[in-house]
C-alpha cells in the first residue's frame, strides 16, 4: 500500500490527518490545541481521560476511550485538550474518518515501530445497519493473529452509546434462559463494539448555569450589563435548540459585530 510521497517527521509534527482523496497522511501545521481550563462542566470526564492518557504514556495498562452523549458539550474539544496537554511528553495524534477505517491497519503498521505514542482520533463514530466497517475497528483494537500495537490507542466520539442505531425490533430476539436475559445476535453485535472501549465517558446535556459561565468567560471585559447578556444568551440557546459550549461560542461570534 502506498502512502504517498510524504514522510512525517514525528519529532516536529504532533498531529496528522488521513486524506483519502490523495491517499496519504497529511501533517497538520496549524493544530487546534484546546486549553483544558476552558472546558467547563466536564471535570470528571477530564480527570478520567487525562489519567488514562498518562498511564498510556508511561507504558502502563490503558484503554481505548469512547466519549458519547449530548451534542456540543465538549467531547471533541476534550480530545484536542489531551493533545494540548501531553504532546510535549511524546503524544501524537492522527485523525481518521469512519469512512476510512479500511486503512486503519495500514496506518498503524506505519507507526508501530515509532518511539512516540499515538492516539487515533475518530470524530462522530457511528455506523448504520448493514454496514461492516465497525468490524475493521474491532480487529484493530483487539488484534487478530497479530497483537494490536502497544503504542496506539483509539479515542472516539459519538452521539450514540453503542455506536449503532438501537431499534425496538432488536429486543424481539431476546431469550430468557434459566431466569437470565440473553440478548439476540443483533444486540450482541452492537454491544461487542462498544465493549472494545475500556473507558466509556458519558456527556449529559449542559446545565444552564454552566452555559452562562462559558458565556461570561468568552465575554470577559467586553460587556457591562451581565444580566442583559445572560438574557440574550439564553434566548439564543432556545433558538438553537439547547445550551452547550458550542452554542456559547456561536453566540459570542454572533455578537462580535456589536462589540467594541
């Protein structure tokens, strides 16, 4: 398999993205490094993923991580914050889309002998019924005849806990044997992928007060009437379908033309 003509110097490159149209790993020169201190309302998730990453960097047992739940509350930003916090300790990150999972094994073959440690980042990892891409991910995470690489972990985000749609019809195949519940094959298949992630972090919809705290940080020193700011921010959130860190940033950008 050809990976294009570009060879990445991981000593000076902290992140890359897979470009399927050109079939190569592209170094990211302007990395979106998120300051962990700017992520509010997700302290437990931050602590858990930072602790897991530190174990990984020290060669201790660590888990693949699935961040799942509500939209716009910081799942993707938290993974970026991981890179921001640990790239000086040798952590590197490669982003790949779910549509390109077929090259995942080839990518890990390219980096398995590196002295750096890598996180493969897949954003919005969801699968539809009848699609088999998730089996490629399962084999990479747990290995087949070949052991999975020790210097690679997968961090993924999803709006779905089990990564695939759950339907009422799945429950029709449930069996009750000797008083125990045995899910049908469809359910077992869905659970088996989520189970590959040893660390599963849930993200709930953002509380209104946390949303307003983010708004206050974004507008710090820019407005005098905080009460009016909060009223407008909440109205904006209602129009956008809910409070979240993403909505707060959209509100800030929306108001830029009126700020001095």
